[in-house]
C-alpha cells in the first residue's frame, strides 16, 4: 500500500489512519524510523517503551542471569557486593587477579 502525507512548515507529517492502525500507534507514542541509505526508503515501526525494551532485554538473558536479577532485586549495591563476595565465582576471580592467598 502507498499513502501520501504533506510536510508542514515545521517538518511534521500526519500519518494516515490506516498507517497508524497498522503500526498500532496513537497520539503521544514514539515511532522508530530506519532509513535505507541506497534507496532512501524509510521503514517505520512503533518504538518500544522503556518497559518493553527492558522486558525484551531481560528475556534475552540466560536463566541463570534472570535468577540473579530476581535474587538481587530490591537490594542495595553494598548488599549485592557482600552477597557476591560469598560465592565461589568471586573467590576464583580474586585468585586469578591477585594470586592464591
């Protein structure tokens, strides 16, 4: 499908309703634009919200990392450091970095 939009003096365009419906966007939503350098074609997508981006990133983590995120949720950085210092991984890192104590 092809649609025509007019550029205002401020450089703004109004997306035709069928385009807004296809992208599932409404007033206030953000649009991500990708420009193909060779052809100048512009690809539009609804931009993910911060919450959606975090969820997507979170789901890409291994189950082990996701478990750690849940474990440390709500803890201060000092509490996390203290807890991590009790793990075999921490002791191995220190041994590799400073030698066996």
